[in-house]
């Protein structure tokens, strides 16, 4: 696997966005160790790929711990702030002088620009759509390995591959059907044979493309709460990743500036 430059990739190349982020309720994990979401293409997926996906989930902390994780925050490549309530779908999104408080399932919410609330219906709809698109894109860059058995996904095993450091890796292929904003995308996902964590991914704008638009690593896996997350994509890194059991309601209700790291318990 040859690493490709991604210095010019667009932040929203992934708003090629894949899969709608509808997550299971807290109790779903009880129906199996890692059940697929409704609409996962079980019929056309490979048994080997599904087994590897299940082992990846276990290595990251397990499906039950993922489902029981409620609040997650991160700064996408150190810039855009996201706070996500996985159980309700409420999010806080800060980009420059704009703050968006909305629900990703209903796509309803409120927006403030330079401290003033946006009340014009057309402008509000535009900014809510941008916030939703940014959240889908930015969250996939952090949570993709937890979504290998999502709705609309077809998962194939493509054999043995290698990471940039030469370590052997399982090569998975993700394609999509009738989901997301650009279901024509494709991903190659490389799972480290030893750690059973994702070590790299490649992005194809079209599933028929012979070569990927870019390839980059998934590095620096660390424990946050009861799950593992990776912040390192090579030349760029996410920052301020944290998991919380509790957050004040104001995080999702007030546009007042918030320091998410102040909620981190030592």
C-alpha cells in the first residue's frame, strides 16, 4: 500500500458522506456482541470481512462500551469544535464565528453568527444544512471504524495488505448503497493484523476508480472513557478529543462560549 499526498484534499471531500449517522439505542448491544445496523448488506458482504469488523470493534472496547458512551467532543484537525450526544443526536458545532446547536436526526436547531441569532428562514436552513454536512464529514474521520456494519454498507475482504511501516494488515473494502450524500464513494480499510485496530484507509471518489484519491494512516490510538479513538491522520491531527458521562444542558442550548476541556475529569 503506497501512501499518497493529501495536502490539497478538500475538508469536505468526505461529505461524500457515506452513511447516515443513525446510531442504536443503549440497549441494542444486548442483542449480540456486535449486531449490524438495519440495512447492512449482509447478503453481499463477506463472512471474513464481517468477522474482522467484529474483532476491530472488540479491540476498540466493544460494542456495549461504544453504545454506552454518551458524549464525545473533538476539534476536527484542531479547528472546528464538535460536541455530540450519541443518545439523543444533539450536537454543538462551532466554526469560526458561527455556532450551531441542532439535532442530527430532525435537522432542526438554532444558529448564531457573530453573536447574533440567525432568524431568516432561508439563512437558517442553509446554515443548519452546512452544520449537518460538516458533522457527518468530520465525525466519519474520527468514528469510521465503529461504523463498519452500518446501514447501507457492503463489506468485502480483499486479502492481505500492508501498512506503510510494512506490518501486515487485513484489507477490507467498504461500498455504499442508497445512503448518505454520495453513495458512489468507496474506502479501503487496512486493519493491523496484530493490534486489530485500523491502521490506514484509502478514499475513492467513485467505486469504479482504479486508484484512490488519497491514502493516510490511523495512528495514536488512545483510551477515552471505555473506548479507543485515533487522532492522527499523518500530517494532520484532531485535537481535544474527550468522552463524558455527563455534561450541562447549556452545552446544547446556549451559544455562550464553552471550554470543553474544563469538563474533563483528571
